[in-house]
């Protein structure tokens, strides 16, 4: 994943649908992104991820609505 620690802000992420991506920092100092000004549940941040056959991957998110391969 590109910029997985959000050291470069929201670089590498794009918006699927309507709304805007913003970076936030939790009280414990963890960086994360949120989608704001959404009009539909499917409006969300997205990023293309290249997978290698034979490897195992785990994805997590506060509101992971879909994973498309």
C-alpha cells in the first residue's frame, strides 16, 4: 500500500463518489483518513493495491464496505 502510515497526508488515496478526504490524528497520535461531505454510503476513500499471487493479505477499516478484486 502506498503511504500506509499517512506520512504524506492523503497522497495515494482518491475519493470514490462524492465528498472529500481529510486526514485526522487520534488522541493517541494515530493518523487516519475520513470521508466528509458524503451523500451516499458508498462515497469513500479508495486506493489501488497490487496483490501478488500466493501471498496472504489482511485489510481492516472502521467501516470497510466493500473489497473488489
